[in-house]
C-alpha cells in the first residue's frame, strides 16, 4: 500500500517504513506527525483511490531529525558595471519516517 501526500508545497509517494525528507516541520525528534492532505492511495490489489474517496485518509509518522540541505550558491552579475555578488543558501529540512497509512 502506498499514498501520495502533499506537504510544504510538494508531493511525495510514501509507503509504511519509508523515510522522506520534507520542508521543516515543527516538533522535536521522535515527535509524532500526521499528514492529512492525502491526494491518492494505491492498494495492494492494484486499485487506485483518488478524489473525494480519500477525504478521511491520514498518514502517520514520526520525526527522525532536523538537518540542512547542501549549500546552493547564487551568483549575481551585471556586465560592464563591475558588479559581482555571491550568496550561499542552505534550506532547513526534516526527516520523517512513515509509520502507517489510515484509509
């Protein structure tokens, strides 16, 4: 069984036991987290449930830890003006282990 969930403006395909990296979530390591925005559920017999049929579905998991993504360098440049600027950015992220899918 798998589910397609939405969190942080992105969609993830998850199954029980999976570990996913999402945008920062509130909570400490070990805290329970619940995703109630479930877009689709794929069952073991090959059936796919989407739309209003997944209205009450939830995906439960636990926060594994918080981390930061690798650094991305942003380089700004304007020709003929002697303007150069380098900026680095690291996005905060949270690792979540999926426990169960409630459909």
